[in-house]
């Protein structure tokens, strides 16, 4: 039998199992997505309120990690190594929920998202005339009244994503 000669040692370095989130976090920074979002989303009116980009960037990272509910952003908040690399604040699930409810009034969130999306697409697509849009449903497990049983056997709300 061939025994490999490994040397083990302890370290005080921060480690993360979420290294795959570095790519979307870097993309957010390169595209200056925070600036675009904050430009189009309404301010909450409080000096203490987080910017819209803080909530949206957190939700984007949570979605990439496979988050299924708002409480899953806690995983990102607790990961010190990831936060060090992404250099991003992470709001609590309650703060994001409050922010989402505020945006639901008069469809403010949809209108702002449409404007931000248009700005982002214009910057990234340049003068591209043809693109392929892959549409897929994302299952968000929920016990809400409007949740339905999915083909996977979960009671969920299905959101449509275009990539």
C-alpha cells in the first residue's frame, strides 16, 4: 500500500465553503450593480435604512448559494471569510422582509427593477441584436396560501427566471 506523506497543521486563517459565491460577488462589483440599483430604487426615507443594493446583492448571493427562503441569508452573514472577500454588508432576514413589503406598495419594486434591468442590459449587451433567453422556474418552498404542490412534491411558489 502506498501511504501519502501529508503534514497537518492548524491555522487561524478564515475559511469558507462558499467560495463559489466569489464569482457573482465579483460580477456585482465589476458591473457596478450597486450604483445602478441605488440609482433606480426609491430610498426608504430613514437615515438608518440600508440601501436597496445591500438587500438585492444579498438576495442575489443567496439565490446563487441555493437559498430557499429569506432566513437563508443568515448563512452569508455568518460566513466571515466570504464577507471579508465580498466586502458587503448583509442585512437580517427581517430587514429584507420589511424592505420587500415597502417596495410592494404601488409596484415600486417592479418599476425600479425594470429600470435597473434596462440600464444593466444596455451596458452589458452593447449593440447586440440577438440573444437567447433560457426561461426556467425556480421553486421557493413556502407554506403560504397561494403556494401549490410542485412536481418535486414540495409546497412552493414557483418564480420564473430568465437567463
